[in-house]
DNA sequence: CCTTTATGTAACTTGATGGTTATAGATAAC
DNA sequence: GTTATCTATAACCATCAAGTTACATAAAGG
C-alpha cells in the first residue's frame, strides 16, 4: 500500500462522522438520504464525506434508480490494519496472540 | 478508546512524515536532532510533528541532558488496530486467521 | 414534458494544518 | 556566569478541511 493511499485512508478515518458512516455501512448499504438522517448536518456535507471515503477506496457507490447506494469496501481497512500490525512486535504481541487481543478489546468496548 | 482519542490517533497517522517518525522510533528512541536529520524540513517542523504524536499518545518524551528523547508508545497503536479489527468479520477474516493475514501482508511488502 | 425525488456541485466562511524564519529557554561545560 | 548545544515557541503564510446555502443535474413517473 502506497504512502499516498495511507494518507487518504488514515485521513478519512480521522473524522468521526466518516467513521460513523463506515460503521453504518458495515451493517448494510445505504443511500445519501439514509446517512444524512443519522447526523445533524446537511446533505451536501454528507456527500462530501462520501467523496472522501470513496477516494480513499473505503467505499464504492452505484446508482439504484434516483439513489446512489454506498457500499463498504474492506480492502483499505485490511491494508491499514496490516500497516499497524507491523508494530505488533514492538508492542510485544505475537502473531498467534492477536486473536485474543482483539477479543479482549471487543469485550472492553461493551 | 474515545472518539476524541481516535480523532487524534488517526489524525496523527494521516501524515507520512509522522508515520516515518514512528517507524524510526520503533527501532530506537531518538532526539529531535536525529529525527530532523532524516527529513528535508526544519527542526521546528519536526518539533510540531512530535507534539502532535505526543498529544495522540503515540510517543512519550523525557529529557536526557540537553536533549529530549522520543519514545514510541504502543497503546494507541494497539487501540487503533482494535478499532479496525471490528471490521474483520465484514472482510471475512476470522479471529484465528488474522495471524496469517498479517504474515501475507508482510510478505507482499518486501 | 413536467414534476418530484435524490444527489451532486459551486461559492463562500471559518478554523485547522504544515511549513517557514527568528527568537527564547533549558541544560551542560568551562 | 558565559557560552554552546539542543529544543521549544512565536509570528506569519499558504493551503486544506469541514461546514454552510443556493442551485444544478439525473432518473422515474404521471
């Protein structure tokens, strides 16, 4: 994954509205109106966020009638995870213990 | 991990200079002069980047004589990885296969 | 076609970001 | 205490980012 792409992906993830959009899209594809309803900002603002996410490769979009459905794309998330994982030796996590790390992180969240 | 903290961490990671600083610090602690020598920008610019990394919790700093050593802190990296890992089910990776995913990502990099 | 619905685009405001140069501050050495 | 070294801060500039409102565009349906 190129540095340019990492700039775009981490930059896209640096905004909480965009992270919330991704979380929503992880459940189901959604159109712009659906997403706008989730926040207290205007529709053009959401369209801008979607553009950022699309340029980062984090979502794809296709027309469905008059609507455009946004669809979460996993590849950049995987790549970003891979980049972070390069530091796993530094933080003392072995490969085969990452699974348990993730489980515990998940538990702490609820 | 709070949304505020995720803003700071992903925001810090969104800059390639800061990512390079982290990569350098993963090998060994370094002072401001060391880090400045790695790039084509001024020392104050590096100091600014270090401040951003520190506020994100990604590094800590302590004085050593007239120098200040920067030290990589793993926790936020771990947390960010955990956040991304919440999407692993979406991209179809089971917990116990993440280790192999990371290995393959690593192989592709070289 | 004309209208409605859904979305994109343009123009603008405001504040943050990333860099610069010049200068101030902290510590060690003499 | 003066000096040298290392780092931080201040002031400034240019650009980008995130939001707004107003308007343009695309597709579907009477």
